[in-house]
């Protein structure tokens, strides 16, 4: 996955934009995405410090402006081709050069976040990098030079807000200063040079347009800090060529398609006389005469075929000179390799054989034998290399000093080591090793690598390995054998074989867990379990958890018929035979009388045509319980029928499954059977049907009763009746149902209507009061007149203290005193109170409190107000 990811990604466009330049960003993205190179990914960040609301605006604008997939860039986000990644405000990220993932900058321990960010981009391994700044006043100019040192380009988009004016010191930092569309074309043209599968320089030039720059702009110039020869770390070559420059013993020079030297390693300087003075191939002077090198190089670039010479150097040593083309990035390389010792020895022996031919046949035979031995040794070496390369195990060898001197391709894949020379001890320190079934890591001197360096042979050992940095885990099998190059040497090297057994160990763990799970399931089943063959012979036996534990050995080897009465044994064997023939589960219920009657169920589950798993369950409680439920249901149905209250039972869909005669009378149907099968909402006026459906639904969800609900019912004859509905969730005929009781509010509402008429027209002043809130809830006409009010809304919901002076005659605060009175008041409780009319007139009156209804003595009172002789009051 990682290899495929790296192959797909070849270039990176990183865009820094201020919040004021979002419109300019949209213009840039529209042109750039139309010319997006293959293998390119885009990272966008805001150059301003944003609040959360502005961060949302910033991100939303990018979603609207881009036609590509847009994702937030968070730690451990892998970069992908053709995707825009937006770094949120506050996230400090870098590009990991190994995995091409955006990682947290906190892991680097650096304080200068901006410097670390730009440095990580320059070292990320992308073939091409373009840094685009859309900000009229960028504050991190010193760090952009890292992009130029890495072979990338920097562009500054002219601000539309400032009219395109750029400060000279700012413009000098960038390779290009262009309007947004031109900058987009220039960046796309540059990054297209690094697109995957691009051909040589001529093909690339033919298929791709050049960098697009307006004629009115300043000509592009390299960054001032770009040296003649870039350092190896800043050179963006293919990974294989990058590693070769580090590790090879071959002198190597790297040129671009313009015959310009861009890199040489240390060994190459002994072949180049004027290294560092010029970088043009035609001007370079070599210690080996190469008069046709320039013409041969042109042919190599044209045809792709390499050129090879074998010439003596200044010391007379034969040297192979190889010129070969490279396609990514386009260019060519020149390699100088001394002729190998085996080749040189073979050459010298041939000369010697020719010289000694005159001296005798025996000497010639000896020389030829030596040559044959050399060839055999070479063949054995090639055979060993072939075996190592094709082994499924990783093989590495260390010398006496503990340095890795050999490793095959599988060892590279398993260990991550890509070249010899690394001390085994330092490499092993990045791992924690523990035994497969233990969570505790062993001490460093106890792990197999440390013991192998001590010359201790390691038999096959299995280890659970954890990478300390990535926390990735795997299983290894390690074998080690010491060896000595000298018989009496004090220390020894070691050959170590590492096998990745992760897949096998995971399968073993899954199998063990599966067995444990099956055992747990069997242990959790309280019933009697056994395994029998087609003859009914016990092969295995697990007693029921409630049984007196008879040893399994008492059953194994015996037959089912040995322990069962004859009348049951025959039936149970027939059930077993049918299960084995049909390969389907078969059950057989039976009874057993031992002081009390017991009910059992035998069940056979076939394993194959000759064996079955049997289970015997005591179902006495289940059968007795079902009988009790049926009896309870019949008793409940009888209670409903004799109840004087209208009762309806319905399922969760509101379908009526039972009703009594009072309910039928209330809904004006002929009998209760006429209600069965109909929905309760059919008898509710349309505007209230949702309310009853929601009440029933909530009741089933909570499995509780639902609060009383006032509804208007529509009877069979079309008459409307006001009722109060209350419900409870019950179990009815083995299913949950809603028991709904209907209370006819008609008589109550008729009485309340008469009471309200009497209340409003009585000559005495009366008011209704909420004792908890101490507010008036109603007042009659005499009370309105007494308080000098014209409408009830002037009194209703007003505090008692609102129609009272601030203090009572005894000096107490009116609001506090009335609260104390209501707290202690009972039915028919009287007290004297000073009121204040709306005109401000204060008068004294006797107040008598009457509890409103039963059970609500301290919730609501009806107060009779009888003014005393000074009811006229005083101003």
C-alpha cells in the first residue's frame, strides 16, 4: 500500500493564503485544477491566525472553490493524488518523508514550527514541489529557500486587494511574481515535468507545454542561495539512485538533460580533474581519456541504449566506464568502476599462461586448474546469492564487531534495513520483544539478537515484536548460529534467520480463542449435553449444572436406553434416527414422574450421519409458567368484562384486540365485538389522532403507563364525547398491549359549566387563587367591580400582592405574609387582609379560603372577599 502510494505521488503543491485573499485563491484553483498534473497532491493552509468561526469560513470557501475532493489535514493523514488537504488552524503538521503522511509537528521537538514545516516539505522525497503564496504580506520568507534548495519553485500571486503592488524585498524572494491564473499555469507546467511515466527530455518537451510566464513579468531566476552542487539530502532523485549514491563503491556523476552536472559522489572526484569549477559536460576534464564522450552521451539520450568502455586510469588500472540514461527526472549518469579482482586475476592468469606455454604443459594445466577453481567459486557465490534471494526467510549475517555485513531481500522486507553496515545492537534497540503469551518485554540483554552477538546459538524461538516508534506489532521466529572467520578469534560473527510468522500466530490465536469461546458457550448452557452415535452410545457427556454431578465416565460407553424407561427410550431413539437421516434438528418432549411430575425436552442436533449432539432441558417451569399466564389472562379478561369503566385493550399499532360493554356503550356500538379489529384512532377526531398514537408509542417504548390525555371521541353514530384517557402497558395473551381506560367527562364538564355560571354571577366577591404560585387564576364580576377592573385579564395571572399595599397594617411585608398564610391554610380558613384597588384605594376585607376539589386542598383555593365597614378605603 505504501509503495503504491509513493509511486502514484510525484509532485506537491503547497498553498499558503491569507483570509483576505480567498477570492484570489479561487481564481488560482480554477486554472490550476484544469491543468492538474498526474501524481500531484495539494496542501492548503491559512497564513493568518484564525478564530473558530473564521476557520469554518476558510474551510467552506475552499470546498466551494475546488472541484477536487477536499479533506481536513489531521495527524496521520496519508497524502493522495488529486486531493486537496486543508490544514486546520492550530494544527502543527509536517510531511513524513517515509510514509508521505501529514504528521504532528510535536513529535519533532522543534520550537520553530514554520521552519520545521518548510524543511519537511523540502525533504519529503517529491520529484517536484511548488510553493504558492497568496498573501500580500507573508511573514516566513526566510524559510522558502528550503524549497529552492530542494529543486522546487516558489511563486507569489499578485494581490487583487492591493492592486498588484509588491514590496521589492518580498518579490526578490520568489522565483515568480504573477497574477493568480498565470501563477497556476506556471506551477502546473513545472509539476507536470515530474508526472509518472514521463519520457526523456525530448518527449517531455514535446508532450508538455513550457512554464507559462507573461512577457511583462520579470524573467524567472533561481533562488540566490542555490549552490552549484546541491547536497545529497536536498537532491530529489529516485529512491534507488539516492541510495546508490550513498552506498555504492562506484564513482558516479549525475547530469540533467541539458548536460549539466547536478551531483557527484566522493569517489567520482578522483576521475574529474576540475570538479567544482564547472558543471558542463563539454568543459569537464577526466583522468581517463574520453574523446567521444559528449557525442556518445547524445546518442544514449536519443536511443536509451547505454555505452560502455574499458580503459586504464592514470595508474594503469583497468576501469569500466558506463554511460546510461535515466527517465525520472530526465537525464543521464556516468559511472567509473575498477575491474573486479576476480576479473583482473583471471586476466593476469591468462597472460601468465600464455607466457609459460613455452615452458611446459604441466604449468599450463596448473594455471587452467586455478582458473577453473575461480570459476567454480564464482558459480558457488552466484548460487548462494540466488538461494538467499529466493528464500522465504530473512537471512542476515554480522561480523565479529556486530555490524551487519549481509542480508537478503526478505530480510530487508522484514527488518526494514536496506543496506549493510548498521550495528545490529543499535537496530535491535528500536524493538520490544516479549514472549507470545506475555505482555512484559524481556530485558535487552536477554533478547535473541543480544545473545547471538555473544556467540550463543539460538534454537528456533517465537517472539512478539513491537516497534517502539510506530507501535506496530508482529510475530517473528528467530534462529541464530555463531561462526568464526579465524579459528582462535576472541569474538565471532553470527548468521541470523528471521521468519515473519504473524499470519500463522494470528491463526493459532484465533483458533484458541474460538475453542475458548466454544467452551465458554458450553459452560454457559445449564442443560444436560451429550454426544452419541447412531446406536445411541454415549461418546461424551456434560451434566446439567443443577444435577448432582455423576461422573461422565458412568455414561460414556453406555447407551441412552440403559438409563431411560422403555416407553421413553423407544421414542427418543426414533427421534435420534430421524435427526441423523434428515440432518435436521429434532425435538422430543416427555414427562418423568419422581414424587412430582417433571417435564423435559430432548433435542438432537446432527453433526454428521453417524453422530449427533444431544441436549435435555427441564421445561417444567416453562410449562407451569405458560399455564399460569393463560389462567391469568382468562382472569384478566373476566375483570375487564365486569368492570363498570369503559376499557379498551390495543396492540402497539393501536388495533383494538379486546373491549368491554361500557366501552361499546360509550362508543355507541352494538356490542364489544364490533370494536375488535378496528383502530382506536378511528374513534378520535382527526386533529387529535396523532396525540393518541404518540401516547401509545411512548408507552410501549418506556413500557410504562402514559399520562392522562383529554380527547374528543367520535362515536359510531357520529356524536362527539369529551373523555379523559389513561393507559398502562400490560401483558395480554403473551404479548405487550396497552390497557386504555376511558373516563366520560360529559357530566363533569356540565357541572363545571353550571359552577362557572354561578361563580360569575354571585353577588359576593370571589376569586380563585393558585396557592403555590400565589396568583389569581379567575375572578367573578363582583370581584372586578371591587378591585376597580373592567376585564378579567386585569386580574388573572397577577400576584396576590399586586392588589395589596406593600405592607399590611401589622407592618409585615404583604408578599411574605400571604405566602405564609397559603402555606398553613386549610379548608374554610379565614383571615383579614388589606387590599388595594387599581385606583390606589386601600380597603380591609375578610377573606375565607375554600379548597377547590378533593385532594387539592393546598393547590388551589376559592377565596370569598367580604369588605369590612371601611371598604371605601382612603387615598
